[in-house]
C-alpha cells in the first residue's frame, strides 16, 4: 500500500511539474516579447530623435542663412540710400528694396515651412512602423 500511495502521488506531481513548466515557458515567452517590444520602441525613439535633431539643425541653418542675407541686403540698401541725391532715386531704390525683400521673405518662408513639414514626416516615420506592428488589425 505504501508503494501504491507513492505512485499515486507521483502522477499528480508530474502533472503539477508539467503545468509549472508550461507556465514558466509562457512567462518566459511573454518576457521575451516584452523585451523585444521595448527594444523596438527604444530603437524607434532613437531613430526619431536623430531625425528630429538633423531636421532642427536644417531649420536653424535656414533661419541663420536668411537672417545673414537679410542683414547684408539691408546694409547694402542703407549704403546705396545714403549715396542718392534726388527723392525720385530714393523712392525707386526703396521700392526695389521692398520688392526684393518681400520676395526673399516669401521664398525663405516657403522653404522653412517645407523643412518643418519634412521634420514632422521624418519624426513620425520610425514610430509609424512600430505602431503598425502593435496594431496590425488597423492596417
């Protein structure tokens, strides 16, 4: 009878061990999936941050270049203005300067707004793939 009771306990114990192993495997798989997801999120965030930094640098450079050009054009305008003698020449120079300054401003504003649009697109691109992986039913 002692042998039978040991054998009887042995079978439920094997079943419990099997259940524990299955639970541990399930937990390990979940842990590995969570680690992989965290790694992907980290990589996406780093790629996005690098893209944002490069885009911000391009925008800063565009602003700086425009500012330098506008200051140089303004200095040239004042120098030319000081050399003029007649009101007609002053009005003609002023009109030409206003026209070119406006055209330059519009062109630079368009260029910079395109840089901002590119920034938004590029910053989202690395995250877009991750979102698609996390929500496959939405695509």
